[in-house]
């Protein structure tokens, strides 16, 4: 679930650019090393740590994100509120909160762990592979999003029924249904039975 261009680097303490590294893990989520971001997504893919966030408004509607067209992987498709990778050594919870603010300009008023899911999703369009051990989070958003156009092409708040309609007619990320289904028990607990999730 890449969230930034493959060429992006973050600045070190001395101001020089460093490649973005991902945390490699085993099948139990135990850290085994690191790999450069694009390298980890080359076929057959290296299993690495990731996170997925599902934020809901006070009406129980899910905040969807349309990935910006400039993304090197899965551009222009709809997906969950936010997803990405912790930096090596960064707690998944902290990474989820950080990236949600960076991409959407919001800080969740509640953010809770919702389990993990492991998957392997090749992307035929890019040739890249998502081999991920994904930490799931659900929460509430009470402020208006202010998306970063470099990251986000569009947003929408949808009910469960509206999501089903949109999913049937528009492209979604390959991992979307996998992470949504894995997070459903926590989503139902958060939103209540009346929301229909």
C-alpha cells in the first residue's frame, strides 16, 4: 500500500535525502530487517509492515480516499481513509496517526487498533506486488478534511450502501476489500448495528 512516490525521500538530521525504508517482517509480524520501498514491492514482493485506517463521521459514514493520479502504484483508484508503511522502528499506531494528518489534514478524535491481516496482492497495471502484514485501525473524524493534492485526488463520506454502489461502478485498490473485511468486527463495534457495516 504505497502512499508516496517511489522516488520520495525523507530528510535526515543533517539535511541530506535518504531512501524510504520499510520494515520487513516474518509471517508472525516479527521484524526481520529493512528494504528500500520500491525494492520491497518488486515481484514477488517482500513481506513488510503496513497499516490501514478507516475513519467514520458522527453519522457512521466511512471517509474514502481517491489516490492521487501522480502515485506510482494504483493511481486514481478509491481506497480506505489512509494507508501506508511505518518507518523502521515506528509504531504502527503512530504511523497511522501521522500519515492521516499528512494526507488528509485531520487528526482522528478516536483511533483504535482493529487487528492485523496478511495478504499478497499483485497489481497487474504496475507489475508491483503488495506482500503486507497490515495493522488495522478504526476511528472517528470530527473535522473537515483538507487533503494534500499530491497524495489525494478526492474524498467522499459514504454509507455502507453507498460504498457497495460505488464499489460496483468505480475502481478500488486491490487490497481494499481485504482490509475492509478484516476490520469489519471493529467497525461494527465503533459505528453500531444501525450503520449497516
